[in-house]
C-alpha cells in the first residue's frame, strides 16, 4: 500500500492546513494539499494527504473513510498514480470548426 491518500467530498471551506491537522489523529502526516481550481481559486472539493507510513495510511482510511468532516462524509482511499487514470475530456477545444477565411467545413 502507498502512503498517499485521495480525500474526496470535502467541504469547500477546508484548507490544506485543516486537512493536515485532521489526519494527524491517524498518524504522522508528511503533506496535505487541497486541490484548487486555477481559474476561480475555489476548492475543487478533494485533496491528497501523504502519511508517514503504510500503517498510518491504513489507519487513516479506516478512521476517516465515510466519516463526517465539516458537514460532509469524506471519501478516503489510496491515491492512484497519475498514469492509471483514464484520459478523457478534451478540454472543449476541438473538432468541427469552420475555416474562417473560406467558410468551409473541414
């Protein structure tokens, strides 16, 4: 098991410092980061906590997964490596455009 945990369904008021303090009850916390939207600066409602050991990570999952924190039931599980995530979306920039000079579809 890895020591990096995904923490989801967070209240938008929760900060990285809040998350670090909360997870310290389960063991040593090396880092805690709430993810923020680049454009709005608002929390995206999830983050990552890196625990000091596998035992601390296991304890944190057992202690916090499904438990209420700041009015919401957290989802806590082992974070997947970035490579394992499915690619998707597309960002809204593609396909079906017109050639502006000639008005032709491509």
